[in-house]
């Protein structure tokens, strides 16, 4: 019985985690609602709140810097929608340690290129490239993040 429940739970989680196979439309009103939801989920310690669109895309709301991070297999398409930040991309991760499947996080980046971002800007961060969000005190940043599997 326990095994059956475990298998059903795992199967349900896989189905929930998959991207849709049918078109999904998010109106401007729905997207603004998701922005508010992400902001309401702000974790003061990490400076991050989010709302999921689907497995490979989410709304990011930030009021503080992120850790430096590397996604070894997925690229990030970052579409800025509100507020402002500086993205640092490239260089070397400081104190990098595995933090999840195919992910490395560290305290900072040495070197790298700075990209100022505000509403309307888009930045592509290739897979296996260190990047970090830097938010000025008192500011915030909202973006749609789309995870991309690069073609070889």
C-alpha cells in the first residue's frame, strides 16, 4: 500500500512538473497578478519571491542580491519587466558549491561583465555561465525567467 501511494505521488509530481503540451495564454492582467503574487512571497533573508508560470518559466521578484549561480545544463532568458538591477555575467564564481541538481552557487563573482537592466531589456545567460543579480538598496526588480535547453 505504501509503495502504491509513493508511486502515485511521484507520478503526480512528474505530471505537475512538466511543461504544458497545449497552448497557455497569460494576459497582461494575469501577469500583473502573478507579479503581485511573486512580490507577496518575498523571503526577506534571500531577497527573492517568485511565482511559477510553468516548469521552465517563472516570475522573479527581487529586493536583494542573489548568490552567484551556475546552471550547468540550462540557459536563462531574462526578460526585465519592472524595476532595475545589474546583472553580472561571466568571470569566476567565488566559493562555488553544488546546491542542487546541475546547479552551483557561490558568494560572489570575480570579474564578469555588468549589464544594467530595466523594463524592456532582455539578457540571455548561456548554460554553465556564472551570473548574479545585484539590486541597489531600496530598489526592486521583476523579470520573467525562461529556462532554455541549448542546442549543441
